[in-house]
């Protein structure tokens, strides 16, 4: 994982320096997923009938 995280970090830094904030954010999310600290996603609430 370490080489992948290092590469993703460099790519995110390059994207930020190049002004591509959307790509940088995408890479940061990918880093979080790789580290296992991705934000939890809640399932939509069901309507009680």
C-alpha cells in the first residue's frame, strides 16, 4: 500500500499545484479509501407504511 499511497499523494499534490482542484479532491478520496478511512455512507431511510 505504501508505494500506492505515495504515488497518489504526489499526483494529488501535482493536481493542486496545477490548479485542478477537482482531480486533487478525487485523489484525496482515493487515498482515504486506500487507507481504510473512507467516510461511512448511510443507507437511505425507508418510509414506514
